[in-house]
C-alpha cells in the first residue's frame, strides 16, 4: 500500500467544519480534492496531517488559525469614501466585492459597515481567526 509522502499527488474526500459544527466546505457530491502534498496548495495544518497515511485511511484533525488562514488582521480593514464605490453597486453589509491590488491581483473584500460617508471593507479571508476541523479520507496516492 502506498503511503502519502511530501511531493505525492493525493486525492481526498473531506468535510470541513467550524467548532460549532457548521460545515464550511465539503467534497460530498463532488470529485475528491486533488493536490500535491507539501506544495502549499492547501492550508498548512491539513498538509501536515497527510504524510504517513494510506489509501482508505481516515483522520479527523483540528487546525488552529495559525495553520489555516491565519489570525484576523485589523490592518485588513479598509474604510473608503462611499463616493469611491460605483453608484450602480447596491451596497449592503455582507456584500462581497473585488478590489485590485498594487500588482493587479484581485483581492476579495466584504462590506462590513456602511455610513452615509464611508464603506468599511474587510479583506481578511472569511475563515481567518477560526479553528477548523477536517474529517477526511485518502482516496488515492500517486
């Protein structure tokens, strides 16, 4: 039986939940997630849980924010003048928008506060600062 090692291409079925049991992502009903172990394609905490596992093996891991999407960062909150947002965008708290970074890369942001003069945008990942729990099974190793 082939063991998972760094550099191996693996496929896993998984369900990711928050500490309160809320499912935030799952491969249920979809193809397994495929990636190369140790390549940085997935969060570090899940990547580190795989080496030594074999096809058919299941595991449940709890991953701290530092090994997932990092802590929430106050500097990722940006207050912009409402006039900087195109008038045709119907602003509401929770709306997801996309900004463009200095090198032209897309940056997803979420509207967190609105006033008559300004809009507060949050560029933190939606799962930043959260402890994540993954139940997963190794489907294949190549």
